[in-house]
């Protein structure tokens, strides 16, 4: 079974979070079909986390993420996103502001 196109997955994620009262936007548009999706989470307490795609697992049909930065500084997250942009310009970034730790993501055990 193939994964949803990146643009459809991103649209659904953003809509779901905005519907529950979180501020959620697309900060960077990537390849509509297969762009990687990165998620930066502003915890509204001065700390920011960053999730990136987990290594591909053939047993999982949905997108899996891993914690790249947990409760770091905004500067740490920006620098990591800029580093990724130098390597892969076709990735997406979703920015969300929430105090809730449950984002509705499948988190890999590798994180």
C-alpha cells in the first residue's frame, strides 16, 4: 500500500490541528508527491521540538517520525532546518504551536 502524497498528508495534519485550536501552518512547501515532512513544535514555553521522518520501515504503511530535537531552543531548530535545506530543498516544514504533547504522529522506536 502506498503512502498518501505529501501535500495531502500535510493538508490533513494542518486542518486537524487548526480544528482543535492549535495554530498550525505550512512554513515550507516541498515536493507534492514525495517530499519529506518535518514538524517543528513550539511548546509556548520558550522550548521547541523538531520531528523528522524516521528511517523507512517496510512493516509500517503510515508515515513514521522520530524526535530530532526535544525541547530545544528556537535557534537549534532553525539551524537544523537550514542544514536540511542545504541537503534536500524539496522537504516540507509544518509549524505548530501547542502545549499538548500528543500530536497524532506515529513515533518510531528509533527516536
